[in-house]
């Protein structure tokens, strides 16, 4: 009868002499895989005044899930405004496999005015109809980055009323707009870079 190796067995490391003969990165990878040392991640210090990410009536669960992961990675609070196209109760979050949801500071608001009242800082309204590039905005720590629903974006009346706060991400191809989660990532990391938040990044041990 043909015999198969036990796939659940613990990994076997080569001897110390063999490890010394391996390239440094190979030996390090073996040690990490075997659980001998935690992996190292490139991390920057948390901001004292983080940016606030505001999603107005988001409709697509995976987009909000990706934005939540981004907020967990950057320490930015996530504000969900108005009616949502999905549930975010504990059962729904667990079922969706969002194991990082507990790392995010999530706030729900009845409308944008309520969200901005809590944030008490400047707001930048992102729109595919903007005439001004996000690269021309003077982002400051603590600012709110506001994004509309996937289907139609932010209301035209709001954009007309607060035109000096409306900015957009330029595209080079004939598309209406970028994906919501992609737009948030592009805008947030530019705001972080502009304020020097990533300059002190270092390798640290941890997950």
C-alpha cells in the first residue's frame, strides 16, 4: 500500500551548519515559517490627529470592507453616513470574514452635517466631476476626506454649494470614475505623504 507523508507534521529545519550555508534571506524565511521569530513589517508611527474617512451612503459591501482595512492600517476613523446598502452588525461582519473590523474606529451618522459636527475639522469632497485635482489640495492632519456612493457620487447640490472644497483624482482613460476603495487609498496616502506621516517608517516585529 502506498504511504503518504503526514502533512500536519511540524516543519523540519536544516541543521545550524546548513542554515549558515544558506543565503541570509532564505534562512530568515525558514525561521519565520517555522514560527521561530515573528515577521517584520514596515510601519510608521500613528498620527496624533488622524485623517477621517467619510463614506456617504456606500452601496457595495466589499468596497466598504476594503476601506475599513485601509483605516485599520492607517489608524484613521471611518464614518458611515446615511442609509447603507448592507449591514454592519457583529453577525454580518463575522460572516463576511472581516477579522480586522475590531481594529477600526467606526462611527455612524444620520447625515453629513452630523458627521462633520463630530469631526470638527475641514472637509474635502471627492468627486468625478471636480475641476480641481486632489494634488492641489493643502491636506492637513485631522481633515475629513468625504466620498459619495458608488452609483452617483455626492449630491450635485452639495458640490455646487461647497465648490471650493471639491477635488478629484485625474484619470487618463475614458472611465466615469475610479473604484471607491481605490480612490480612498490614493487620496489618503497622498494626504499622509504630504504631511510627512510616512517618513519615519521602520521595520518592526509583529503581525
